C-alpha cells in the first residue's frame, strides 16, 4: 500500500526579520505593502495569518493559502521596505519549520 499524502490548503513560511520588529501589525503591513507593490491592490488584500513572532521580533511564521504562497515569497523578496523579511524555510507541513538551525 503506497504512503498516504496529507493534503493541506495552507502553506507555512518562516521569515527572518531585519531589523527585528516585535510589532505584529507593522509586519502585517509590510507584507501587505510588498504584495501590493508587486501584484497590485487586489493581491495586497490576501489573507495572511501571523502564527508566531519571536519575542525579540527577529523571526516570524505565517500561514497563507497554498495558491498564494508563491506570490508572497516573490513579493517579499522583491520588496525594499523596512523591516526586511527574508525566507528561512517554507513547507505545507507546519512542524517541518522547526528543523531550522538544528545540526
């Protein structure tokens, strides 16, 4: 019997934040602005959940619809706004993001 794939309608992305920003609203606005800059007003209203933000504001994990995940990664990469978000890891399986930085 072949292994069964778990399907997910969400995609999870871990970003590093530079300079660190402990304010979730500022980070959400930065994501919205980068989506708007790259893909226009309609895409700037893409639903993005901030699931986790480090206490010092240096990293965050977001959840986004599977179909919109590529747009988010492209727009954040192209954005020059501050704070700067950099992709650390992405996966359709949330626990996979925990392996970042492990030997």
